[in-house]
C-alpha cells in the first residue's frame, strides 16, 4: 500500500474535483438584470382611462413575478455554494488525514529500517 492512494486519498481527490466543478459553475459569468420596459410604462400612461394606481398595481405585479424568478435562481446558486463549501471542507479534512497517515507510516518505516522498535 506504500506509494498508492488509499480510500481517504480518493475521497479527497473526488471532493477536489467536485469543488472545482461547483466553483466553475458558481463563478461562470452570468447576466443578472431586472428590466422594466419603459415603453410599457409609456403605453400605460398614455392609455385613456388608466389611472396611476392601475399602473402602480400592474408594475408591482410585474416586479413581483421577476423577483420570484430571480429569487429561485439565487436560491439554487446559494445551495451550490453551500455544497462547494462542504466539499472543500471534506477535501481538506481527508487530505490532512491522508498526509498524517503517510507521515506516520513513513516515520514507522524509517524506524524499522534503522532497527528501532516499531511502536
């Protein structure tokens, strides 16, 4: 087993790959925008019989619908971010455990090679 990657090492490698993929997805450029079409507002304002309160109501409904779409997208990115953090913590933990085990095994190997009692 000396010189090969053990199960903890493979978990560390897999979580490294998962962290990399999640970070790329999170950091990939996106276009976030919330638009209010001014032409629609102008049409509403120029429509006979439409009051300012009707315009305000329609605008509020439009903005609410856009908010829900944006919120759902940001919620999914937030979950992905949380997953990336967890994968990174698992990765670091298993890398540290694997390095500690390697150092411990290496020190025992050198102790045996020098004739010192293993213990």
